C-alpha cells in the first residue's frame, strides 16, 4: 500500500494483514472523515474506498457539479483535500489579474483623477451657489422687513401729523367763532348806544328838526340794520 503525503510524492509501506473487522472499522472511519470534512460536497462518494494500490486523485469535474460549485475552479482532490500545486497556480493567476487591474494606463488614472477633481469642483460650486442664494434671500428678507417698518412708521407719523393739524384747525375755528360772536355783540352794543344817542338828540332838539323838514317826510332812525346784517351772516 502507498500512502500519499504530498502531491507527486508517495511512500511505499509493506502490506500488513488486517482482519475483516479491522477493514470495516477503517472504512467507517474514512466515511466519517469524508462527511465531517469541510469539502465533503466535493469529495467523490461513489466507489469508496478506492483501491489501496492506486494514488487517490480525482477531480471535481468528474461528477456533475451543483450550481454553486460551477463557479469554483476544478482543483484535484488528494486524500480529501485540494492539491496544493493547483491551488498555488490559481492564486498566482488571481494575483496576476489583480496586478493587471492595478497597472492601468496612465491616461486612465489621469482621467479618473480629473473626474474626481471635477466632481469636487462641481460640489464646491454648488455649495457656494447655495450659500450665495441663501445670503441673497436673507438680505432681501431683511430689506423688505425694513421697508415695511419704515412705511408703517411714516404712515403713523403722517396720521399723527394730520390729526394734530385737524385739532389745530378745530381750535382755530372755535377761536374764530368766538371772535365773531364777540364782534357781533360789540356791534349790537354800539348800535344800541347810537340809537340811544339819536333818541336823546331828537328829544333835545325837536323844534329845529320840525322846522327844517315836515314831520310826514322825516324818516325815523333805523339803527337795527347793522345788527340784522350781522345776524344774517350767522
């Protein structure tokens, strides 16, 4: 029997006699290890155990893989594990592809940097525009509030001035009416005084007046006319 320690290397061991119970025990252990292994879904089950005098090498591609197994590389299985050489080769290919992706042309890197720079510049422009729009709106609102306040203050001042002027005119009108009443009273007093003087003069000199003018033609004194004129003006 040959036991495989590593890929491409085997150690010859002399055959040993085993009983039927020992073989069944070994078979049970191998089956248990197969189902407890992390890669048991990839290990072949049919025809187990393999012949002891052959190398245990099979590929996952020999069986019909499950849908989730088709994306995995077909690593050869050696004693319920992947062959290290195939794994190293696959990792080397991945590293090579990664290096190719990292080593893009300088033009692409320049374009990517320029796109990033333009994106940052556009973001700055939008931010500045937003700040300016906010400042303009704030200034316009402040100016509008100031204009409204000034208009309200001016309207209040105009209203107060008009009311004050109206009160002054009312006071002046009252003064004029009182002065008018006083003047009318003075005119009436003067008219009464003149009428009294005229009556006294007539009583004192009746013969002279009668001699000059006939009694039928002499008009009587009419001192009430100025007072009536003032009364009509009221």
